[in-house]
């Protein structure tokens, strides 16, 4: 495990997807059969507000340490079902390529896709 995702400057939006693993087949007459593989996982997309270079530096350095999808790390994300409002989840990057944009106002725009590790 490669640590805990930086809490500052914080993200402005978290999108959560549940991915369920099922096998589906359809016959010529239209009958559909679905079989559950009995597993699922959460996927997250974190959107960050525009950041200055200094604000972005901690996040950038942390992402480089992950070596793409290789390492796992912990992150605190909002959870509406918990009394505290947040939960700590162990995740990995969803892919090996991370992109960020630098606007004409020299602010960095960044979002990252994560996969929960169970």
C-alpha cells in the first residue's frame, strides 16, 4: 500500500458507480437468462476544483508514487449512509494514464478514476 491520498485541497464532486458481474445470454426467440457471478465493486470519479501549481503538487506527486494501477492507497470519501458522513476506502487507479489540464489562467484541472479494492 502506498499511503493515504492527500486531503488538501479536497475534491468538489465524487461520482460513484456500482459494477455488478453477471453473465447474460439471449436466445433467438428473445428469452434472456442472467446468472450472477456473486461479486460487485464500486468505482469512483473524483473531480477537483481548479488548483494553483502549489495546491496540485501534492496530488501530482502522490499519483506518480502509485505507478499507475500497481499500488493501492486509502482515501476518505463522502458516504451518505454513515453517521460521520465519510468512509475510508482502499482503492487503486482505474488505469495507467492520468491526464490534467493547465488553463490559460494557470490553474490546474484534474479528475481521477478509482476502483475499490476488496
